[in-house]
C-alpha cells in the first residue's frame, strides 16, 4: 500500500486498452442518453428532487442487460452464488458493518410503524457481510463467493457541486457486488482473484481501464488494501472509478462475530474469517452510457 495522504500518489498497477478514439468529439454520457431518448432527467428531478431521473426505452433495456450479464458472468464463469439482498437493515446490524461517517454522508433512515427505524442500504456489501452474522463456519466451507444484487440508496452528502450533469452520483442506483469470505491465510490471494475477475469483465465489454493501488490516506477503517479499476471516459478525457476492490481482513467479521475453524472448549483466542468486497462491477447508471457508446 503506498503510504501517503495525497491521492496523486496512487500507484497505477497496470493499464489495458487504448485511450485513442476514432470518434470526432466524443460526447458525454448525458448527451448520448439524450440522443437515444434513454433517460428523462428533468421529470426525474421534478418527481424525486436533485439527482432524480427516469430511465426510459433503451436506457431501461440497457440497464437490465448489464445487470443480467454481470450476474451471468459471475455465476456461470466464476462460480459465485447470487444474493438479492434486503433494501434496508436494522440499525444495530448496520452499525456493525457500516463506517461511522456513512451514517451522516450516505445512509437514509426510514421510520415505520411504532417509530421502528431502518436504514436503506448504500451497497449490497452491507447486508451481504451480515449474511453469516453470529455463525461459526467450518474451514472446508470456505471460501464463499457471493454476488450481491440490489438497488442502493445514497445521500451523496459529500458530492455537492460535483458531477452534476447526467446520472453520476445519483441517490438511487443498481449494483452488482462481489463479496467473498475466506480463511485468514487466503484473503490476499482472494483479493488478487477478485480484481482479476473485474478486469476480465471489462475486457469482455471492450472498455479500456487501469488498475490503481490506493494510498493509505484514502483507505477507510475497514480496508487493509484497496484496488480501484478505473475506466476510460473519452467524453471526459479521463479515467473514472468503475470498481473498488477491498480486503477488509477481519474488521467486519469481528463486529459481526463470524468465525471459522473447529470450535474447541480450550480455545484461547477467536479465529475470525476475512471478508472482501469488490463493488460496482455493474454500478450506477452512468455505466450504461459508458459501456455502449463512449469508446
């Protein structure tokens, strides 16, 4: 992990594909969506407020095609088990998996009957990490490879004034997420496997990308190491994050009490599983335009 607080020190591990384009004056994603009548942003804002949107016509079909391809890719080619997760979580469970800053910057709270509180998920990683909460897994069961599929909800409180055009940094989006559980000795091997799977996915789509090793100052409390896969956006003439793959080691497992190995009466120390995630394999709807039109 590069030790720095400056994202300019992020280490480019590798790059694939050409950033040259044969298109004269490549367009931004919101212009392309307008040309195919694939979204209505004005009516979306009228109905849902800032960053609200309707997908329509080919935008809907393209979104569903990407979701289905992502699920098929991970289930059929990579032997992942699909999880369609709950959209909300109990506060006590969310507190064991979400970062403290997420409660202010990302999470929506809803209140139901008798003032019952729930939190809408910001990523399927959150309910997926709690799928085995309180369980003791045998080592022969591991690794477990899940692909979480969900609609996600984010305040994007920290994104004010950024990416205001189109459907970047929206409050509601669909997401495909790799989530894996391993024995401690195998988590770094799994981390490399997960980012390689993400690369295979985007190579299959023909999208140029680079893999970046993120500096220590940009890691959250859970992640011991994080790779970002950044796709090339010709309309912006820059790389933008498409995948974020983190090895959280036993950080989440300790809070959620997910252990591994044979339970023994004379056990002195607890042995926790390691948890890893690679989010945004098919994530947020700006990928719709990027995938099909901008290369």
